[in-house]
C-alpha cells in the first residue's frame, strides 16, 4: 500500500503556499524527510495528506485511490496518523492520558468493549511509559513523556503511515535522542512508513535515508540524503546543511595531520 501526493497545490489569498509538490511513501519500514525553512509549506503538505486541508489542485492517493473520493474515510484515517510538535495542544488538558487513548480505541472499534484499559497499558508500555502514567493529566508529564503518550495514541489504531511534524523540536537534546530511538524502533517493529517534517537535518539524518527539500512551496531538491548532503544543489539546502556544523564537518576531510572527529 502506497501513499502519494501528486502535483499538490494549495493557494491562500492568491499565493501558492504549496506549488506542485509530489511525493511517494511506499510501505514500511521507510523514512522520507520533508525539510525546509519556516514558511516553506511543509506543514501544509502534511495537512493535505491527512485530509485536513483540501488542495486547490492535485490529489492525494492511497493505494491508488483518490482520498478525496473515498466513500468511507475511516480506514484511511486509521492508516495515516500524525505526531505533532505541540503535545500540550495535541492532548486534551482536561482528559487523563489513559482516557485519551481509550477514546481513540472506542471511536475506531479497535478492541472489544471493556478491553480498553488493558490495551492502553500495552500501548503505554510499548512507548516506555507505565500504567501509572495513564492516570495522569498531560500537565503532570514531562515533555518527553507527553510525546511518548502522543505516539502511543497514534499507534492505537495500528497505522501504516506516520506523519511526524517536528516531533522533537520542543525537546532538549537528550530527550530528543531518546524519542528518535523510540521512533526508529517502532518503525521497524510495526513496519511503518514515516514522513518526517523538519528544518533540522541532524534530526532527519536519524530516521530518513531519503529527503525532499521545500523552498517557497516547491520541491527544489530530492534524493538520497547522503548524496544531498554531500553535494547540495540549491542554496536552500546548503543553508539547512550549514546550520548543523556536525553535518558540514562530515562532508569535509580533516586538515593534514589531524584525525577526523568521530561522530556521536
């Protein structure tokens, strides 16, 4: 099963914020990075894929079928889930974490009636949380714990595709690394196909062997991440690469007589 965007264009107030973007997410495990500076159109592309924004032109296709023409959208909504940057906004502050996950299970009829609590505990354990966390409100969790809870809720419907919209940008470096490790493991175990939206190439490098670069709503570069980093062809790509010194250094040989600094 494949998720595709074909020539997506979204126009707001006469301006094309997304302009002819095409991408393909094959079945997983797979990772595609969609990168660009703020305002490049990344999140709008994601919202089109999720059916939250109707494109001005172009199509989103799931298994070859136009998503806009699906008579029954529930299978598609289960198949494609999102994990966002703002976990405080994604989780209802008035609802305990376990209740929020159980609500998804009930809405999509994922488990028999009465089995929600057991499944919630399983999902929390899968992302490194305990049953105790189910009784807490979002504000009682750390940023990393809230992101884990949001991932557990996304996994509740057994998706095939995850749209990861800056999922670690609000976290400190140590917690960020742990969340990326978690996502990498879950991608392999569940055979997920992930679209990672970010402006940080160091984050994209952890999950995505392939990358598309957006600039002013257009795809200006795409291909294997290693090749794109080695020889960026567009100024926007060079700017993003140069913002991460470790990546810049990795492309250049060390001065004569000095060993290359090992990557961590």
